[in-house]
C-alpha cells in the first residue's frame, strides 16, 4: 500500500514468506517443491535434483546427440551429404 511517500507491504505467506513491512523475503519452495538453503556460486543456477531445487553448474554435459538419416555428427558439428537429383549442393541447395 502506498500512503504519501510511505510504502507498506503486507505479510507474504506460502512458498514465499516475509513479515509485514520487512525487507527480508524468503523463498522456501517453488510450486510446492523445496528450495535448498545453499548459496549458489558464480555460474550456478537452480536445478531440480529429484528432491529439491538446488544450486548446480549450468551445463549440458549429459546431453547426447545422434545424427539422423543423411546427417553426420563430429563433436558438436552436424553436416550432411551432398544432395543429388532435383536438389543439388552441400551447404547451399539448388532446386533444378
């Protein structure tokens, strides 16, 4: 509530809590799921670990990619075979 130049805040309850007119807000849960009481380090994000939201590295090391039909995968680069017939080319395709 804004009254003149003073701002009054009501208490917060539920997943996010705070006393009325208190600048300290606590997030204990997200959508009813616990948030770990651990401060994140630089580069970390909140990730679901199966039990709680907790700080963890923001990486994709567990992602596996598989090349589909007509594609090749070398490291992180996909490529495809040259096209023939009505469509020709390797990086730029031409329709005959």
